[in-house]
C-alpha cells in the first residue's frame, strides 16, 4: 500500500472514532439546546407576520386597516386600529388611531384606507382629531380619482 493510501486510511479511522465519541456526548448537548429556546414572539412580530401574509394574499393592495393586536401599541388604554401602508413588499409603515365608535369588521376599500392614512399623516401633530368633512371629501376625491381602465386596477394614483 502506498504512503498516501495508508495516510488516508488512518485519517478515516480517526474521523470514525471522533464521530463515535461525539455520538456518546449527545446527553451533554441536550440541556444546552433546551436553554437556547426560541424567544416568544412580541405583538409587533405577530403584527408584521399577519400584515405580510395579508399583503401576499392581496397583491394589488397597498393599504390595509385592522384592529391593533393587544400589546402592539404601548400604553394604549382603548382599542386601537392600525392602518398599514406597504411601500414595497416587506417594507411597511403603520399608523395607529382610535375611534369613538368601532369600525366594521369587513375589509375597507383601498381608496378609503388610503384617504384615512393620508389624513392621519396630515393631522399627526394636531392631537389626532380629523374633521369629518375632510374625511368625506378625501374619500370622495380618492374614489373619483381612480380610472377603471388604468393598469393599477382601480386604485387611486399613489402620491407618497
């Protein structure tokens, strides 16, 4: 047998012996893996996952309104809502607000949610109170501003 072959065989035998000793140490490794458990997801992580799933299932939408997950808004004492704007797939901005009356559970139309998002952004430093007439005017403008033949499938032109 050549020297190279003899050296390779020695290496194989040594590797097999190391493998056997590692198999015997599995009991030592169990407690370590139990200590490195996955951290519990936060409400923010859960919200990101839910929004990501929703936007994947609604590829032609760029806005969404939903109830905020309990604990998602720190210090919130009343039920909150979240308006989510997807800028790019995986890149989203959320704004939180509350209302005097609960919103319907149905999915709101794109132009309504888009108008509410823009109004919340416009009034963000003014205590969060948006005049009713502005909401109605903005929703009406966004609804009539869309063109059915436009390739954006009826969504209003996006102005960010």
